[in-house]
C-alpha cells in the first residue's frame, strides 16, 4: 500500500468528486502550489492509487433501464474451467462488473440491459452457455438508494508529509 499524507488524501477526495479538475483548479482547492500538486498527482498515478479517469454516465439516459445482480455457481473449480468462465464474462459488455464471492454462489455479476427482454435474452442465450455454469440466480434493482460513488478514505493511516520519503 502506498504511503499517503493528508495532502495526498485531499487530492484523492477532490479528484474522485471531479476528475476533470485542471491542475490549477486542483492546486487551488487543496491549497498547494501547482508544481508540487502535479508532482503528487503523477506519483499517485504511477503508484497505481489513481488507476484511470472516466466519465460517469447515467444508465437510463443512454437506454439501460435494467440493472441486475446475477449470482452464478460453476460446476468445477479447476484452473481451466474457471479461466474459460472468466474469459466468457470479460467478452460480454452487458457484464459491467464481476466478483468471485464466498457463500452459496461462486461469482456475482453486475449486468445492465436496455429492458427485461434484452436481459432475458442475455441470460438465456449467453450466460447459461458460459463454460461450466451450473446455477444462475438473478436479483433486479428496483430503486437505487445510493449509487456507486467515491471510495471512503477515512480508514487511511496517514503519515506526516515530512516523514514520507520520495
């Protein structure tokens, strides 16, 4: 884990809220001059703390009205079958996220589709044909109470800026 100080955390909080901030705006927001601010952002990028920048789209505005979580169980848990399943998941843009889970199911997929017909087609004609799929259980989002957002940074143990090396 990368060592962060309070200024790094303030940079991360600002960029999570608005990734389009210019370096000038960011430096003003956090109270740091432009050159050291840019240096810190680049260090955070190089360390992999900042993985990428992206626009957050409104799914309904682009015609994606169905959000479902699909729990899957696979038949065999060997390297070949599991990797074939993972490859199939990665090949389908309808699967916007996938996690390996504990409990009664092996994988949790977050799936988006324009409507129920498209979702049903995706599950029946694609997901059920993914390598090794044994069981599928879908849950549909009826209402979003808190959408995916910024990552919480309150748990970070920060160092004093003077104590950080580099």
